[in-house]
């Protein structure tokens, strides 16, 4: 990832075209800081709009209307034209996000880094509107993200826990157990995972399994009072 203010922005757009794949994401300021730079970069961008990119690439441009007291009206129009061209030609594998910053008072305008990272990784949080019938649906989502980003994206622990809770609450206990078994395999130090497994097995009447998972919780938190209490209650049922 390249984060580029000022001249770093022009460098970023240059590498996007001339060294494709060197960076997978760009969070930059307005790269068109002067007419000569604009002319060079615009000519180069023809290569990109015609052929697209070999893999997913994220480009965010933060475009201020001024830098301190210096108006940037022309430079803003450069970005708007650039954006319009990309929207029309839709080069393959490129996602463009623009932020037009009005009434900027800073000499070094904000890059909107936080917004860029949130947008880039927006699907890391499992979509609320996506149906989950079992573990395979969750794995498929993060496998697709891994292919998109070019590195393995682990399924978040809390996503697994939340989806297991939803499924167990709707009566799909077998699917919930499958997800929780995967959770503790992927995160072997997850007390939360063992706790959920213990509770679900207890609710299902699997007494020995529940005791085993409560004892697993105690390996990490020896004085975990709820686990100790449930072990005592379940053992008293012998």
C-alpha cells in the first residue's frame, strides 16, 4: 500500500500505470498538482483505461479545494475529469474512491486515511444482509476476499462466534457446533469459543462434552467462576 501526500501522490499514480502490481492500494492526495504533471499523468493513464489492471487495485484520492490560502480550483477540475473518465471507461480491477474536501484550511490537507482503510477493508466485517446457513458460507466469503487481496484473510473470531449464536438461536445447532469447532481449531486460545461450545453442549444435554469444554476454559482462566459453577452442577447430576 502506498500512502502519498503531495509529490507522493503523483509518484503513486505513476507507479499505478508503469509498475502495475508494485502496490495493491493507493491512498493519495490530488496527484495533479500542476499543469505539466497533469498532462504527463493524463497521457499515461490512457494505458490504464485501455487495458485495466492484472489484479484488484484500490485508489483513493483526497482532493482539497485549497491548501492554506491557495485556491486549487483548476486542480480540483483535473480530478473531476479524471474521475469522469475512469467512471466511463471502467478499467478492469480498479476501484476508485474520491473525497472532495471543501473549505480546507490546512497547508497539508488530510489524506482521509482512516476512511480509505475502512473502505478498502469494508467487507472484512461479514455483511449483515448475507445469509449464513453454515460454516461453508462464512469460509467462502473470506476465501473470496483472500483472492481479491492476494493474501490469506483469516475469518475473524468474533464473526464465527456471532454467526454460531445466530444459528443456535434459530435452532440450527448442528451448524452452530460446526462453526464453533472451527473457531477453536483456528483460535486454540479462544476461551470465548470453548465457553460457547460448553454452553451449547449443555443445552443439548451433552453433559460430558459440556464439562470437558468448561474444563478447557479453566486451562486459560483457572478461577473462572461461571465455568467452575457449571462443572460442579453438572457433576452433581451423576
